[in-house]
């Protein structure tokens, strides 16, 4: 695994109506928005044509921005089976595009994304939008799907950093504790990073085979 150096992450919020995209750079300091966009798919024609548009747009974004990793929400069931099926197909196209370009794919449940960005898995859309703007230092509000894409990218960044901290738990206890404290202090007031770090450290310290 890479350390806490600059990493470019593509977060996407695929759908049959709009496609949210967000590319962020993740240096050791604060994350930075490279490009955030909402692509209207309804003007692309029929549903099959919209799926084709998702592939085309992602091909273009990956070629232009050269991200290293893709973050996307895991599938969840809508009340409407038809909506769930369309979402699954859109996700499939997006994941296939990423894999074709050699990106690693990372999936997160919506509650996990909210926990990482806001600090609680029960955060509402307004809270998520506020924290995304704050964390990325954005002046203007983003469309909903673009906000969701940025939130997913941030979620992956914070989880990734926490896993790095967990790896450092193998260091002498005093140094590992110092690094953990630094990571928590840096992000406590801005996101759910501290919670991610505590969880990762807890898992790293458990004996192998202990699933409690």
C-alpha cells in the first residue's frame, strides 16, 4: 500500500438520470478538488443510450484526469425494483470502465460514506453537502449527484489513510500512538477521520482469528 502521499481518486455517483463525478487529489495535507461535475444523461436518449454515455464520459474523464483509484457506493435496494435494476446496470458500466483502465475499485455503503465525511451515518443530505464544501474548500454549492461523488471520494481517502495508520501500529507503541494522535488531531474537527483511525487501529491490534 502507498503511504500518505499524493493520490488521485475518482468518485462517481452513477444513475440513469444524472452522473456525478468528482476527482480529488489527496496529498498528506488537505484534499483538493481537481474537477467536479454533474452530467445530465436524459438528453442522451433511451436508457441503453444513457448507459453508453456513462461509458463514454468515464473513458474521457479517466483519460484526462488519470486517477489511480475509483470509489463508488455499494448497491442498495430502492422501493422500486425497476429503479434498483437501473442503478445496478449503471454501476456495472461504471465499474467496467474503471477496470478497463486499470483502476482499483472500492465500494462503500451510503451510511459509511456519511460516517466518514460528517461523523455520523445518519447525516442528512444538507449536512453531507456542507461538509463536502468545507473539506474541499469549495465556494459554490454542488449539484446533488456531484456532491455524492465527492463524498464517496473523500470517504475512500479517509479509509485509506486510516489503514496506513493501522499498518503503523506495528511500530514501537510510543511512535504508533504519536502518529495516531497526529492523524486524529488533523481531522477531528473536519470529518469522521478519527473514528476511521480508531477502528483500523483496533482491528490491527486484535490477535489473528479474533473476530469479536
